[in-house]
C-alpha cells in the first residue's frame, strides 16, 4: 500500500480556496442570501449564515 503526501503547492491552494469560500459566505450572510450545498448527495438550499456556522466547525 502506498500513500502520497500533498505537495506544498497543493496545501497552499487548498488553504486559499477555503479562505475564498469563507469570505464569500460572510458576504452572503450579511446580505441574508441563500447558498446551495451538498448534503448526503443532494443539493440543499440553506441560509449563508447557517453554512458559515457549518464551515467554522470544520
């Protein structure tokens, strides 16, 4: 069994993407907008404020 370590560039890209998503959720939460997320393989519409709470726990 072999495992691969993520490269520095992959890790940095992941951090950058998470930061961008979090910032967008903050903007939408301030405006009271909804976002579409994936829950159990199905698209689900929730308030951005709720999605931001979920993102903070991860």
